[in-house]
C-alpha cells in the first residue's frame, strides 16, 4: 500500500534545527490522516505522498512552512493585575490575537513589579527545521475518520 489521500499514516520522526541540534524525537509512532486534513506540516505531507511502508523522508522547512515567522507584535506587556497572584515565568495563558481575533497561547517570559511580559509566538517561530521520518504503518482510513478529518483510536472515537 502506498501513502495517498484518505490513508492513516504512522511515522516515527526526529525534528532538528538547521544547525543539527535535535529538538524532538517521537518515543512512539504518531498517526495522522493523509490528504489535506492539516494533521502534519503540508510540506512533509507532500514529501510522504506515494511512499510505502519502511520508506523515509527528510524535509527541510523554512519558518513559514513550519511554525511561522517570529512576530514582534505578539509580545505584549500587560498589567500585573490581569494575572493570578502565583504567576510565574513559563506559565501559559490563552488570549486573543488582536488582528485576527483568533485564540493564541501566550507564554509568560518576564515579570516586573507591575507588568507581565507574554509572548504569543510558538517557541519555534522563526526557526528553520529539518524533519526526518520513517513510515511505520499505512492503512485505509475509515469513513468516520474521513468525515471527522482526523484519526480515531482503537475501538472508534467519541465526541
């Protein structure tokens, strides 16, 4: 079987920065629904199209193909009273991006006496990446997976 639209793919992967530093490695294979369902980076999905079990791909991704460019406008200085008393650097909060109104995850990066600095950029925003993966399994997606647009686990999926 070959990877094509409406197949469920399981891969093991390693993610590196462009200097060769390992950022992430899967302890177990991950699965996604192939064919434009946004379960994996588009450039990786294109590289996997037509591959078969056991094949590997290596894909270099520019920031805009991965987690986007770093956006200075997503660094905000907020009044301290907007946050819980126990706020700490590294804590994360959901907020809205002003331009799009979409929800974003903001990470506290600094705390002053009366101000908290939060960053809505993904930690890998602005970073070029190298994604290496090996195909561990391929199967036809179920009608339910296709209609829902994502992979379901063993025994189905309940919303």
